[in-house]
């Protein structure tokens, strides 16, 4: 293994999903819904397959129907205008978009500032690009970013900020004030900002997601990334996209060409239809997830976990310290399926600072109500 990949081993999601399969436990670890997305969208994929749309290499930037649908989505929800031919790029999920962006924009030794805990592919992609992570810790209970620390972390070597809001795993959503401060800093220090917005539609209690690229001065210095996986409950389809300026999108496309070239042909047509679903679809998705969040949050609190209620995503970060003060999150999660038939993910693996998330454990709530109730019951019995 090349030294850039030292310590990256097997992702926690693979480890914990394998443990769930081996033990038959309820899998609240890896984030994927236990109910597939809309029937009409599945039918659209079947039609594309049957009619021979996308069965051969689609265009490198994505099929025109999908690029047009992404443009329409950005206009409809955020009032943003993009040119479908030069300012949109379809990728193999957000994962490829992140990888291609890092490989396209980073020189060896460049610094990337990101808030930890971060989604595990960030560390890997920054490392594969030969760049250096500069982690800033989001701290419980609110996980708000420390904007003074952010300002202090910028050096002449800082090439980009890598942001994720709504934030996996904490559920924190950046406020308009925080976004404005970040935008101001990016302009002042001439930084590129990469925004991972895959949970853009999964926000609760009236919390609103605003893409950073919509803020003054950010249109030409932001690479905005999203994906169909979470919004439409098709995580296996791996259809993602990048929107941004012609120059930045062209750079990402150059790297992307040599990663997958293209992916998910027929699914691209189906996602084009999904993006055009009426507002009622998006509202129902977030209402349902909010109800699920409340079921699991109540259950976890009753079992004795300290619960950090998320404003977005489909994850709840908890602290196990009240239950198991001497146990670290990884040890706890490895033992949990045997103990009570539930799988969760240790947040500790999403930090560079080794002790920062030592007792934090994440539970996914994108599951049917009775599954969440059952998981909560098992946890309550195990810890009471
Ligand atoms: N970013 C974040 C924050 C995620 O949680 C995930 C997925 N789980 C991804 C990116 C990857 O998205 P995709 O499945 O579209 O590659
Ligand atoms: N994003 C999902 C999560 O955070 C997992 C994706 C993956 O397995 N790579 O759970």
C-alpha cells in the first residue's frame, strides 16, 4: 500500500455492515434507507434500460436530460442559474465528485481545512492528492464551527476549504451567519470552497439549507457537490453531480475522466425524472425523516445515551459516556451487536484528533418506524 494510504485500511461502514450481516443485528450503522425511493423513479430506470437509453457510455459530462434537471433543481430551490453544458458535471455519486475535485485542485503539500469529524472519504481523498488535512474540531453539544479558529487556520499554503452541511455525522447545519462569515473569509483569503451538500433536502424543524455558492463572491470559487442517493433513497445508483463555474467544473471534469469516465447510464435518466418531482415529495421526505429522528432520539435518550439532536441528515450523534464511561466508541460499537442486536458507527474514526470523539456513537434513522422502535427497545433493555 502506498504511504499516502497508511492507516486508511477498511472503511468503518464496510466493517460495521459486515458485522450486521454476520450477527443479523438491526443495522443503524452505514447510512442507507431500508425503503427504496419512489416507484415512479424506479419505473423510469426500467424504461431507460428497456428503451436502450444509457446502456452504452453516456456523454462524459452526463446525459443532457440530467444536466438540464440539475440546472432546473438549482434554480427552483435556490434561485441559482448554471449553464448545463459547462457548469454541471455528473459523477459516480458524491464520492467520485469529492475525489475528482481533490485530485483536480490540489498540489502536493497544499493544505485543506475541514471540520472534523469528517466523512471518511475526505481524509482518503486529501491524502491521495498528496495534500495535508488541517482539521478543526466541531465540539458537542452543538457542533457549531469555531470561526475564529477557522480564520487562524488559514495559511499561505491553504488551498481550499472542504465543508459539509448538513453535516455527517453530527447533523449540524450551517446558519446564514456562519455561511456569510465563511464566504467573507474565502473572498478575503482567495480560497476555493468545496461544499458537500448531499443532505441538502434532509433538514428539520424549519432549518433551511443554503448553498454557499449562492453567497456574494462565491459563484466562481465554490465547487458545489450533491447526489441522488440521499434525496431519493437510491444509494446504490451512485448518481452525483458538481455545479460551479466553467473553470472549476472543467478542472474537475479533467480528473473525473480518468477515474470512471462515466457511470450509471440508465439511472441518470431516472434521476432526471426524480429531480423534477413536485415539492410535495421533498416535503414528505423531510417530514417522515423528522418523525423517524424523533422516535430514535426518544428511544436513545430512554436507554441512557446523551443525544445530540440533529438539525439535518439522517444521523443522530450520541455520547455513550453516561452508559459506559470507560469505553471508547469503537470498542462499544464492535460489542453492540452481540450485546443487543443493534449496529452503530463510532464517530471517533471520523476525527484526526484521536481523543476528540472518543465516546461518540452515530445511529442512522433512515429506517422504518417499527425498526427504529425495535432498536430502541433492544438498547433500553441492554442498558437499563
Ligand atoms: N458525502 C457525505 C457527507 C456522505 O454522507 C456521503 C454518503 N454517504 C457521501 C458524500 C457519498 O455520497 P454518494 O453515495 O453519492 O457517493
Ligand atoms: N455516507 C454513508 C454514511 O455515512 C455511507 C457511505 C459509505 O458506505 N461509503 O453512513
